[in-house]
C-alpha cells in the first residue's frame, strides 16, 4: 500500500517534469524530429502489463495506473530534434562537440532516419522528407560531418531549389 503512494508521488513528479520540458525546452528546438514508433509501442505494451486497468482495483491503484499512462503519453509532447546547443532527445542532450557524424538514410516512403553518432552511443531521429533539406543546412552550419545515403541523395537532387 505504501509502495502505491510512493509510485504515485514519483509519477506526479515525472508529469511535472514533463510539463516543465514542454514549456521550457520545446522553444529551444530548431529542427523537430521524432522518436521510433516501435519503441513507444513497446513501452505502452509493457506499461499495460505492469499497470493493468481492472474494475476491482482500489482508488490508489487506479490513480497509480492512470498517472502511469499520463506520464507515458505526456512524453509525446516533449519535442526531440536539434537545438543551438546540440541534439535533444527526451531526457538527455548531446552537445555538438560530442557528435562525431550523422548519417541520413531513407526510412519509409515519406520519412528519413538520421542516426547521430556520439562518442559512446548512436541515437536515431526520424524526420519527414520535406524537413531533410533544412535539417542538412542547419547541420552543415554547425560543421557536422553529414553522410547521406545514395538513394536519398538522388531524391534530394530532384527537389526544386
């Protein structure tokens, strides 16, 4: 019972932190991207396993489960992308000096995937194809090594300037 109160308190703190991110950090994003839909779907699936919605629950369990889903769906409101200081993901930031290179390849018919290679990890961001040209120009203004897939480069050549 005490654990449910503690989990509720933590989830309320997460929701407040997300509201802070939406208000404060979303204004800093210059080029907006998205995270992987499959990862988000897996998170929802495991949340449904750990926080099941049932009719026989107590009020605190129902509140805990509702707060968990509010925190998960609230994370969608926090923008990901590139800002003046680097690459912005949900809970972390990658400085421009830590980024070694960025590769861009076609993901779906109308999307492209940017893989940001930092010193330790690689991070994916997804963009619509119409945002690729401004994103590449922005990255080149930051002197970042950008590698473009041949198939996507042929598509970009056919675009009107």
